[in-house]
C-alpha cells in the first residue's frame, strides 16, 4: 500500500481534504468501499433505505479511468446488510464516463 492509499483509508468519501477529522462519526452508518480507485474510503449511508443500499452507487472521482468520471460500487451480496448495522461493504465493479 503506497502513501496515497494509506491517506485515503478510513476517511469518509466527500470530506474535505483539509478536514482535521475526516473519519467516521458516531451514530452514522457507513459502507466500506472495497477495491477500485476509492478503496478504503467510507461512504455515509445513514438514512438510506434497503432498496437504495441494494442499488449500489456511482461516485464522482478524478481517480477513475475517465477523469471526471464515476467509480461504480455494488453491495457485497443481497441481504448482506440489515437495518441497524453500522457498516456494510460496497465492492468496485468498474468505471463510467
């Protein structure tokens, strides 16, 4: 793991780069992003419905194959997250322009 990858690990996607506390907050629910350009980041999914979680995400990033594109992440498995859990995993499935 290089220095840039270590810098991203455990940070919340969308936090400012100069935020002194970019980590998770208590009483929030997060999805860990696994693989791809955003590997190790956490995505705040507090308040998402099971259908929203099941649909995965397309996250804007300059780190995808296409600058200004989106990194696609899907939930780890159907039913892998139940309401009330604090974390789940979204796995990288590709990039989109």
